[in-house]
């Protein structure tokens, strides 16, 4: 045997274990040693992007088309949720001639009831000719849908992009709206108020799914356990004079109509205790909260809507809650508007009082004593107590509000 090692003494199999330095495919470039984020597969790239602070998401969406669509994907939302990076925020929108102003009140901790102040850093320069009044706001994931009488816009809270979407099939005003299984349902508020419409965000299409039991105007919507609640408003009828339709309002509808979306059937309607005019409602943690006005006072009620999560026990029971501490200067008439919004699963209810309160006080000749348009009250359902949150910015008037986890 030779004392020196010679390649011809190796078998072909052993030679194959040693790389050929002249083979081009084995030449490693610096780019291969230091790959960029864009070279990662989608699942790994999502893991990286999902850990970015929320304040940087608008910038990330501008990097490339691929990153833009990854941030919009359901997987991105799921990862953010698993990493506990989603925090509840309250958005308030107000339509003006120059555009739509938005203010945000964020909460970094689930059990923290208040934030320092509203963040007014957004003005959407959209055409507001048909969106002078934002009738209703609903959220599907991080996206907010601004539904007007004859138009609809979608605002993405992560990318800060605004897109026009298909309007409702019927022109509506002061209607009920809620989200069930990532689809939007609307009812009431038009001459064809008996038609209940469903909007699919994926296909950007509306369709009529059923017809309501009562025709309502000025009603409010909520959703719990697959049921769409159409609450309050005025019972309306129609008349035809010389071929022209006309809406006739009758009496306050102190009741709720319940539509089971999955079964496509109407459940038994429920009366709101105490009567009065329903001025606001929302759903939180399996309950529907209803705020009613009795001309001289407000009453606050909770309806147990847990059909599935609560096993059906207690479903349909009403409980009177502590009424909101309204300032004595404010009379409960048509000048003041209310907006009730549920925030996440931390059982906190936000009631935003809006309207021309300054004008009301001036007409009555009473002192304002520090209260102005945009008073915000917070109800903690766990502790059963009300508290005051920061007032809305002055530019936000007669606002519509919605809660989003972002």
C-alpha cells in the first residue's frame, strides 16, 4: 500500500462524498450567507412581521405588494392575537366638508379603563358628498366599514388605507348594523325597511337574506352567538300618495327582533323593560346592553344573550344596571345623541354622548360648568361602576364610534 494518499486509490463512491470546488452550484455567494427578509417563505416572514409594533405597520405595508397582502391576511391577525399584541381601541369618526376626521383612544392593558388622551392624527381626504353623515360603523378584524346612506368606505387601521366599497342595495338612514361571522347585516331605516341585507367583505357584494317582522326607523344593531339584534327605533308604516311613497312614524318600539343568521329564522321578539326610547345599545361578552331614555332620566339594562357559550342557561333574562351619571345641565331631548360601544372581552362599555350640547346650554341660559360636546363615559361591567374618560376632540362632532382590536 502506498504511504501517500492518492485520489486514484479512492473508489468512485468515496469521491462522491467530496465536493468539486469547480462546480458552479456549490459556489456560495454573500447574498446566500446573509439572506434578506423577502427571501423567507411566507410562514417565516409572517412570524417576523407579526412582532412589529403597531405604529410601524403602516410603513411596512408600503415596502412591497407581498408585505401589504401578508399584513391583510387572516394568518397575520391570528399571530398578533396569539402574541397578545392586539389591544382594544375606540375609534370616533366625524364627516366634514374637508374630509372625515378620526380620533383614537387606545388601551394598552386589558384591565386598564382609561387612556391618557385621544389621538387626533388622521384626516381621510375622501369625497364626502354622499357621506356627510356616517350612519353606522362596524369592524371586521382590523378593518372599519363606514356605512353611509348611499355609500360605504373601508378603512384599514393597520395600513391606514381607505377604499370605496359597494353601497347597500337600499338607501337607509338610522338603521341597525352588526357583524355576524365576519359578515355585515343591516336592517331598518328605509322605505324598504323590511328587507335585511347581508354584506360579504370577501366578494364586496350585498344581498337580501330575509325580511324583518317590523319596519323600524332609528333602530340599533348588535350581535351575540350568531343572532342579529334589531333594537328600538320607531315603528313605521308606509303610505302612497300620487305614486310617491311616504314613511309614517308611529310609536317607539321598545323591543328587540332576533334573527338567527345560521338557521335563517326569526326568534321570539323581546320587550325592553321599562319602555321608553332606546337611544343606544351594544354587545359585550355575551350580553346586550341597552340604554333607554324616559325624557327626564336614563335607564341602563343588560340582556343575557348567551345561547351557546352559556349553555342556554339564563338566556333572555333582563337585569337593570346602574344608570350613567349624566350632568344636570343636559336635558334628555332630541338635541343630545348617544353612542354605546362594547370593547373587547374586558367587559367595559363606552357610552359617548354627542350632539350640540353647547347650543342647548346657550338656549337654556344655564352655565356650561366645564361640559361640552363630546362627553365620554365608561362603564366597567365587572365592577358595575361608571367613570369619565377624556372628552372627544373639538373637531369630532356628532361622531360615530366603533371598537377595534389593533
